[in-house]
């Protein structure tokens, strides 16, 4: 499993009453707040993200199709300056079916939380490298000076 640590989580709860026992479609739209997320030794500070999609009961399978849009701030891989990255992630997941149940899908009195599904989909696609600019010069490995601000004297 992922090593996800969410500090300021606000939960998105979906009431599935209308589609849990019969075929049907439930549109979902709203904001999710992941807040500050620590993942793989990196920190991502999310803005509130917009979720739009639907959950459909097809022959007893609950299928989620959705898109999440937002932004997060993280540190430039080379110089550690803050970088803002856009999130635009499409998700398709069989939540609960005859053969499969998503391990992130928990249902309680016809209500389910789907934030973790969205977050894990975003983190799966998150770029390993974030740069403040294409030609970021990074930090000097010897003295640690930010070389975008000018040369250091190590090479002299
Ligand atoms: Zn940089
Ligand atoms: Zn240096």
C-alpha cells in the first residue's frame, strides 16, 4: 500500500442509496480537500480539488468514472524552490462488483468515502520530477548555493 499521510483531510461522502440495489446513475460533483500530503518522502500541499463524474450501477457493479482538477505545491527537484503543479486526473474504478472490490472502497450504511480513491489515483500519476523551470541550475553539490541566483566560488 501507499505510504500516504494526510494532515488536513476533509472527507467527501457519497450517499449511494439510490443506486445500491438497482441499476442507475449518480452524478458526483464537489470539492475535496487533501491538504498537506506526504508521499514517498515528498510533500504536496494541495489546493481544494474539483471532482466531477458519476457512479453507475451496471448489472450490480458499482463503477466510478470521474475527473479531478486542482493544483499542488511541492519543492523543485533540483533547487527546492516552491513549484505549483496542475492536477488533471481521470479515474475509472470498479468500486464494488461481483468479482472485485476496490480495497479503498468502504461502505457504511449506504454511504462511502471516496477521497482516498481520488488521492491514490492522483499520486499514481504524480511526476517524480518537478522543476521550477526547464533550465533550473539546481544547488551546488559542494556549498549548497542556489545556482539560479548566480555562480558560487567552488569551481574557481
Ligand atoms: Zn529549481
Ligand atoms: Zn559551490
